[in-house]
């Protein structure tokens, strides 16, 4: 799983994910994701269309966040 995430983040995917797609990668509730965003601990959403209501997350930013969490919890020194 982590290898695939690294490949995606290295290629800087320009795909926008909707909240359900983000939750498929990061199993957190919508309210918890927004609380983390407010605390500066999770990537913020972007408007899909300027002036529109729809928003999503850049896939590469979510993958980078997952990579960072992996390093913090399982990376070097976390045997």
C-alpha cells in the first residue's frame, strides 16, 4: 500500500478527490477531517469551479499526508 502511495505522490497526481474518495484513503469522518483542517493538520479542500459550491482535495496532497503519517508512526526509529 505505501509503495503505491509513494508512486502517486512522486508523480504529483492532478486528480481532485471528493470527500468519499478521501475517506476511502483516510478512514475518518467528515467532521473529523474538517476539524483537522481547522487545526492545520490536514490538507484543505479546493473549489472545483471558481464561485461554485463543490470542493475536493488534490490527490497528491492526501497521499503526501499519508506518507507523512506513515513516517511519524512507522518510519525510521519506530520499530
